[in-house]
């Protein structure tokens, strides 16, 4: 079957995603749960192993697992987000059941994304000034990896190639989606979390409260990104026929 022509840029998606998220708070549940689990996992490992080589190793393992959980949460949110875009309302029960069914593919795609991003960052560190450019290229071309596995019907092992193919067909929507995702998740959430912890005494005085507040912000941000990525991916992969 011939693939639909790549779409133009529809910036209204980024505004409509806010309204859809407000109407469908269930999209936040799984990303928030994954973020909270990641917080307690890292706290547990840090407390159990402390410093030293073992502490460093377990800290990295906890971070890796946390990233995998976050990407699974993104995949589950993409499934519910896709339902919200198509029907106006997302069913948590239906979305969670589908996320469990496609969990293996989502995690396999998440593993591939994480490993390639790590390789790019490591290779970039060896070539100095090209580090950022190499990382940016990987993020842009893999931006639709998780949606491909979650809503595209693509096996987890093929999700990376599916993302690359879709980005080649619709480069500008992919670049904009990648910029928004990175600005929100890697820059916006940490800055806002630091600001809140500086100005709200309970967050400043309690590490757990501070981390949980950060998890809440992360869960909301991941849910918004899921809405953006699911729509832009579906437009690139299926065109207007899906809607």
C-alpha cells in the first residue's frame, strides 16, 4: 500500500494538545506513575549502596531503569492520546489494556532509542564540538520511535527504522516536535522544578517532596509530549485518513 504524502506543519496541534490534556487527565496517570516509581527506585538504590564504585554503578542502573519506565509511560500516553485525538475522549481502561499488550514492543523500542542516544552522546564526547550536533540528529530522527511502536502497529525492533522513514517524509514537523519535546522535558521541567523548590518551603526542606513534585511536572510534560508526538506521527504515517 502506498504511504500517504507527508503533511505540512500544523502548529495548531500544539495549542489543541493543551485543551485535550485538560479534558483527558487520564493520559497523565501512567507517565506520572512511572515517574514516581523512578523516584523511589533511585532513592532506594542511593540509600542502599551509598557512594563508591558500587553506588555509582547502581545509580546509573537506577537512572537507566527510570528512563525506560519514562519511555514506557510515554508509549502508554501515546496510545491514550491517539484515542483522544480521534474521539475527543480517551478511555483509561482501553488505553491501559492496549499498553500492556504492546508493552514488549514499546520497551524494545525504548531500549533501542536509549542505546542509540547513549552511543551518540559518547561518540560526540570523543569528537568535541560535534557532540551536540550528533545528539540532535539522533533525537530528531528517532523522535517518532515510541509512537511507531505504540500506535503505528510497528514491531519494537522496527520502530527506529519506521521513525527514520517518517522523518524523511516529513522533516519539518519532526524537527518542530523534537524541539518542543526537548525544550519541555530536558529544559523546561528541570528549570520549573528548581524554581518551585526554591520558592516553596515544603519542597525546599524535603527531598522526597521535591522529587515527587518534579515527578508530577514530568508526568504532565510527558503527557503533553505524547499528545504532540501521537498526532504528528499519525499525520506523517497515515495522513488525514486516520481522522
